C-alpha cells in the first residue's frame, strides 16, 4: 500500500518521517510543498495547516511526526520503531517527546527569525525549494512575519534558544550514553532527534558548534537537509555557542 507524504524540502520533521518510512520499507511518494504553502494540506482534507502530513492508502490522514510514527508502527510492526519492553519504550517515548516539543522548535525558530529579518534568507529558502522566481517572491516578508509569529520566533526566544544549545547537546549525549538513542537499530526517538541536529547543521552560523560527535551520529541516521544557510544571526547572540564550540 503506497502512502503520500506532504512535506517541505527543508522540513526537519519531514526528514524524520522520510527516515521512518525508509526504515519500515513502506512504499511512498513525496509531495514537497514550497515554503509558506503548508496551509495547502487542508485542501486535501487534513485538519491543520502543518507538515509533515501523511495520507494513508486507505484514505486515513495523520499529521505530525510523532502521530505518524505510531501510524507506521500499526501499519507495519517490523522493523519496530519502539522497543517491546515497557520500561525501554517509556524512555524512548520520553526522548521522542522532548525531541518533538523542545529540540525541534529550536532550528524552526532560528530559521523563521532569520527569514523574517533578512531578504537573503527568504531568497535562499525559496531557491533551495526550487520556487520559480524565488528571489522576487521572497522580497516581501508578510509570509515570514506570519510564520515567525506562529512559532514565537522573536529576538528574545532566539537568543534563549542559542544560549540553551549546549544544554540540549548535553541531553542528547546523555540519551546516547544510556542507550535510549544511538543503538544498532534506530528507533522513533533517533529519527526525531537526529532530524533536528541535521537542521541545526544546515544553519551556516552554527558551523563551529556542529563539529561534535552527536552531529556525526545524526549523519549516520539521516541524510542532510539543504544547506548551509547564509549567515543571519547577530554575532553577539552566538557568543554562548562559540564559547562551547
């Protein structure tokens, strides 16, 4: 049964779902929307304007990388995305939830803030997605303003995200050390967390910070996202990142 994944080329949750579909060996086709066109998924029957959105072969619809992981597990139990042991599964689900609710928002806010503030970021995102006349269409910032507001991507939030990056990386290394992620067989938390690391790696300003073992692990789980994105973060905001690089 073939499924259809609606995503965006630079979407890290979409990348996580790509990885899970490949892991399961599920036949699928991908419809990559242009940046800012996420609301179009409502035209094909999804209740929200977000991607990734998965249209199942039986007509069912699932949105969000975590619900999709569970839908894929029901659809094809092997190879599993969650451990059979209840205690281990609880640890994987907790790590997956942290990756979705906390870590995933960091590259999203950084990218959306830069898109709001810089025309060259908007142009790069449009060209990376293959948008015709991308540089022209990227000049106005009204879409970028809406998406930045939607994710709370203001200056204070972005500065806080940058300051928290070393702690996020320490948590990833803790999860790897205890074996919750980073095992021989990737689980749902591996895909969730690795996708956000690949998104951070695509942000050119963070290049010194991404030369860490965790990023090498992420590269073994998932392919890269388009990048590097041109610089767009103020130098003084990057001080906490550079001090731990």
